[in-house]
């Protein structure tokens, strides 16, 4: 590859520790460069944040203030506008090529600790281990499958809305997750990974505000239910029929663990009491601790919404039924059918309540009478980690002169399965950014 001098008046190339070529462009050059930031034109022209931009996800582009010497000091500051530009920049069609000179100082393996052994921790760890070759990933968790919250969930892809997250982002996360799982479902891995395609009905006692929810184009064959279908559910006046995917747990979590190990990743059982324990052992900490983030990172905005379900043996059921309010659902799976549910705000207990189980069973049999015949019922309780929006961002913790680089990916509530691959990819991108910054710092300190 050769330097493309046509981009801006002067393109400074800095080669960073064995990672990727880093293109350094001053702000003035950026404004002259033939870069187009799509919907963020205004931002990119009038407010030039400092930060790093990934063009097509291949070449990290560090946009510096005009005095280049200022910039290195600011590299840990992530300006919110920069993130917006960053997101847009990935969509622009710009070809920047850089010299293929060898790196000055290859960085040693980057050690990454992922806190949390549930769906978020494992899927993020797998995504990092697939995307960042020069890293070692260790998942640290008090619990692994079958003892995680993810093992309690039905694992069905029907998105919940996160009030504080832009809807286009939620659609992208869902689409990425759906496409990823659909390709597994369409491969020889499907049975090992426990991915099935499930069709069924979501029914409403009063019609919802949005007859066609934001995810209706992503699931398969979405349509409104006919009157004759609705007649099967006497108290319901409106319904949606569609097919979606379901991740059976434990198989899906075990499949992720296998994939992680195949990529060289490791697991460590144990509770992280204080995140600073990891300082010096790891270069980057990825936080997928869900509710654990309350104590570990002082996030008082996250709280539990307790849910109780029954796992029953009813292999004749092949269609799901969900009350649109989310109060009651019947989700057939490979080895059991999940019957739910409950939503108790701020309840931390993991103890099932038998009177609640009876009530769940009563509601489910009212919708699917053949459930009267089930045997083998297991009660399970899980705590949904709720906050207004998924927290997906970088943070640099400071203590004395020490800096601990953290990437957060938690707070998916009861909607984690629907978006997990999309948010894992986003977290991986943030880890890549951090790796580049660390490499840059290392290179600078060697000069
Ligand atoms: O609402 C549903 O269909 C199931 C679920 O995700 C939950 O109980 O959190």
C-alpha cells in the first residue's frame, strides 16, 4: 500500500506497535480532506472533537487538534461528539491508504479481562477473541452455565425497548444478532449451538400503539393475525404472527465457551471484589457484570427486576404464545418449554415462590390448555439487570497515578438475547480503540 497524499494537505502517518497503521490528520486537514460524514456534516464541520475514527473499521484515524503535540495528552478523552462522528464515519465511502512499512514497536499481547460469565460476558469475549488477534481474553465470573441469569431466560429474540437508547441503534443491534444467529441456525453448528427457529403469536387484550413494532422487518414472516386465528384466544382482540430465533441455554452458552477456548480464551472462576485487583494483571477490563456493576463500578442506576419461570416438559408444543403485555408467555424449546412470567421491581431474592408458580401455570394453561398434561416442572428465578439504557462506553478509572482502561457492556434488562451479538460487536470496537490508544502510548514512551 502507498501513502495517499491526496487526502488533506499533509497526512502524517504514525505506525503503531504492530497493530495497524495509524493515520494522523490534523483538524484543519480534516476539514480540507474529501471526507464526508453523512448525517453529521454539521458536527464534523463546526465542532471538531479530538479522538479516533475508524474508517471502514480498518484504519484507525486519529483526528488531532492543529497542534499535534497537544493531542497525545488528550487521547484518553472521548468526546461525545466524537463518538457520533465515529459512528457515521464507518458508513462513509473513503479510501485512505497508508504505507506498509513494518511497525516500529510491536506491542506485546494485550491482556483483556472480561467480568461476567453469562451471555454478555461470553459473547463479548468471543467477539473480541475473533476480532483482535494480538490479545488474550480471560472471562472472570462467580458463575458459569448452568448457574447464570441467562440460563433462566427463555432466550427468544423479541426485542424489549430501551428507553434511553436511540431506536436506530436498537434496530441495528437486533438485526446484527438475528443475522448472526440465523447463519448459525443455517449451518451444521445449529444443533451444537442450540439455535432453533420458532414461530408463534403475540396477542393483545387492547391493540398496541405500534401495530408494526420496530423489529417487525427483522423477524421472519411478520403479519397481523387473522380473525380466525384470534378466535383461539377469546379475551384477545389483536395479534401478530411471526417466526423468530431462540437460543437454548445451557447449549448456547456452552457453545460460546467452546468457541472462546478454541480462540485461545480462558475462564477463571471467582468473584472480583474490587476492579483494581485486576490492575497490572490485565491491560483492559471489559465489564459485563450486569447487576454486579452496582457495587463494582458504583452504578446506582442499575437495579433488579426479578422474574420467575417454570421449565416444563411438553414436547408436543412447537408454537410460542406471548401476551403482548409481557405478563404471560409460553416458549417451547429443545429440551423444555419456558412458562412465565413475573416482573418484581427491586427484588433481589433468587428463591422461587410456589404460589407464584401456581399462578404462572394458571395463566399459561388459560392460553394453552394442553399444558394441563405436563409433568416435570422446574422453578427458576432470575434477576434482570435494568437501567434506562444499555451502558456501552469506554471509561478510564484513575487512582493515584494509575489508569485502568474499562469498556462497559451491561444493563440489557430482559432483552439481552435479542441484541447480544450487536452489543458485543460494539464493545469489541471500543476495545479495539483502547488497544490502539495503549499501543500509541507505548510507542511514544519508547521514543
Ligand atoms: O418478555 C418476554 O417475552 C420474556 C422476557 O424476555 C422476560 O421475561 O424478560
